[in-house]
C-alpha cells in the first residue's frame, strides 16, 4: 500500500492522499484503505478468478483480441471500491480509475481491468488513459467505462452501449439506415460522453443533434435485440 500511495502521488499530485487517514504508518499494518481527497478507497485482494462471464470477454474481444486468452490465465483479482453512501457516479469513476491506474503501475502482473462487471480493458490501455482521470470534460477516459458495440439491424446498422447505465440509468441503442458506421459510432460516443457528464437529462421524446437541421429522436424502451435492456432508443427517421 505504501507503493500504491507513492504511485498515486506521482501520477496525480493534485490529489490529497494518505493511507487509511492516519499517515504512512498505517501502510505497515496492511491497511486496505487509502484516503484520497475526502473519500476513502478500499483495495481488497481476492485469491480467486472473477466469476465467469463469456459475454463480457466476447464484447472485450472486439477491441482487445487477446481478452479471452488473458482472462483464462488469471488466478486472482483486486476489488477497488470508493466507500460511503450517495456516491456520485462521475466523481466516483474518476477516483476509482485513478487508483486502478496507480495499482497497475505498482503491480505489473495485473493483466486486465473489468469495470463494473461490464467492460474489460487491457492494462496498458488503462495505464495510459487513467492518467486523464481528472481531466476536464470531455477529455476524461469515458471509453474505459463504456463500450460502444456495432450491430446489424433490420433496417441497416446500429450501435449499443454497455456500461452507460451506471451514469445515465439507461444504455443507448441507435439504429440508422442513412449514416455510415464511423458517423454512427461518433454520434453515439458524443451522446454517451454528454450523459456521463450530465446524468440522465435526455427524456423520453426528446431529440438531439449537431444542429437545427440534424435531429434524432429518442424513446425510452426495453430493447428487442438485447434481452429487454432498458435503452434510449434513437433513430434517424426524423433526420
């Protein structure tokens, strides 16, 4: 924990930090707690693999081809948790991400990160992007917390998020028969980042877009394609 504390200080010198709120001596007592700013963060060691979830690793493989093989080799895991009630999703995500990045810098044997049970990322990517944990909007590392996955729909193509509901109560499901894939992914990413910053501010029946001529409708529904997942269903029928 002393090494972790030093890594946090080195990577985020703007963050007030001490071990267990009692100073460095607590580190020698194997305390699992670190105080970062006004928050207590627990780091717990679990001598067993995480529960099997084939869907998680299949999703991860879309941008991390080695994900399944890496996951199959791991034999233990660490749980990082910000303690306390009524935690706000974005500040909690920023702080947790910073601590995880420092853990990876301290423990090179870490092979990957599973975020909120839904998103898996390789440690080298997390180590790099977590340095921006406290960057101003929109530069903090939303892509560590939210997956955007393309799919084929009945009318064309679509993209669905995984992990956004922790910030906005619902995922995004966007279907289009007009937009190219790159444009679709960009628009879903832009809306996801906006919702991470502002929370569940998009209501059933709202529209959004880049300007007055480009508007996309939003409906609350349970996804037909993804097992009843609560989504903000968007399409370009009104564009």
